[in-house]
C-alpha cells in the first residue's frame, strides 16, 4: 500500500507520496525510498502504487525510449507500460507476473495544453480521473468513507493542504491486499515521509513536507496530529 496523490492547479501539477516499502507477506517496513521517478527530459514525473521494483523497471525501460515532448510520451503511456511489462518475460520466465497489481501516474507540463496534465494507468488500462484531483488511496473500504477525501486540496496552500491529505491516509487502516499469509485484518501503511513533487513550466521541484518516526523492521504506528500542530513528524525539513 502506498500513498500517491496528484492535484492540478493552473500553473503546476502537485504530487504527494509516502516512502514506506514492504516485503510481500510482511507488514514490517523493509525500507524507505521516494516513490516518484523524475523525467526532466519531458518535464514530467511518474508516481505509482504496487511492488516497489515496478518503478525502477518502468523508469529503466523509458530511459531507452525517445519522445518529442511530454504530450508524445503521454499519448504512448499505456503502450509503454504494457511493453515494459511484456519485456520482463524476456528476462525472467513469466516475469510479467512480478508486476502484480499496480497503478502508474504520469504528471507533467503539457506544451499542447500550456498547462499541467495527469494520466493514470491501472494494470495496463488507462483510468479516467478528474482533471484536477486524484486520491490514492481514497478510502479504507468500499462504500461511503470520506475520512480521506473530506480533506480537500487548496491551490492557495498546496503544501499544507496536501500534507493534511497525507496525514489522513497515514491514520487510516487498510486491508493487506497482495500480502499473502498476513493475518492482520487491517493495518497502517503510509510511512517514512510525505514528499511533495511539483511540476511547472519552469521544471521539477521536490520537498519533504514531513518526516515520520517510522523504523525499518517495525510496523507503522502513527500518532494522531492535533489540528494546527506539526507534532508526529517534522514539517519541511
């Protein structure tokens, strides 16, 4: 389980991600890393949910391709992912199965639109998402659950409002989908740090909004944060 959110304003795409990595079948944190791959040649970034190796596999595959600009890459994004998955079979027998359940999102600056754009692909199929907002995860369970989405993104306060959404995701327990053999019914999953990646006409910027006191080898156990407080983590450092 990963947090991957994207919100568009008139002048930028704002991507918010966490950093906790898990091994299959284990709810203990295996490591911390950015879940965003930078593509400065296209003024774009890729975020994802799913097995962590997927991001490296896709980024390596894209490195061997060449497109005119962001719009060209965006038009081919679904095909690129399918080709990257298929190529894994050439390396390892039934290698495509290693990708598991995944979602990739491409956010960047579109010369064609003269503005930010976002596209998401879920298991090889393009997903139609609102033009300005994308929450993942958006709820702990199916049905009515607004514990995350009631926190709205504010274009005038991108970092602060994005962090509020990340904190809501961090305090939510999720089902251990894909973790075969895990007996826990629900668990906290969002950990490490809250990363804010911004893509504008001028380029890409990355900032850590808050660092959380999670530890490798242990489960994530968040402490609720009081409104207006920065306790439970370190903001902007």
